[in-house]
C-alpha cells in the first residue's frame, strides 16, 4: 500500500482509499486492513514530515507526499552539473521551481 501511495502521488488519495488498497493486498480473505486512525498514525510514523494529511471535520482525510526542499535542490544541483548548455540550465531551473511550488501547494491544503 505504501508503494502504491508513493507511485500515485499525483492522485488525490484519501485515508479511506489507502485502506481499501490495503484490503486488496491482504493475502488471507479474513484479514482486515488497519482502521483509518491507526493507518494515519502508521503513515505519519513511516514518512514523518514527508507526508501531509489534510484533515477536516466530516470530510475525508487527504494524504499527499511532500517532496523535501533539500531533495529538490540536490536534484537541481546534480542536473545542472550534467547539462552544460544554457538552455538545459534554464529548463533545470524551471523544473526545480515547479517542484518547489508543487510541494508548497501540497502542504497548504486548506481544511474546513
């Protein structure tokens, strides 16, 4: 289920969606997935500050992965070292900026 979350980060997934996905992966028919509250606590424990769960009273809790700024900048630095021409460097700057903005948006999901 965690691999599914990591591979489908572009989707808007809820804790309930992940719980259903966990149920699909269980090998024994009588096995039960974690409850939503326990699943949230386990996700927070596993991913720490790399995960954001937007909670709202009476609403489904939305789960999203944050990309750490240090990871984005390290990726940018590595891509600029590999690419020497000016056009490639401009593209790397834009891609890094887009990733930073996307990460910021994900962490500022309003709750009701």
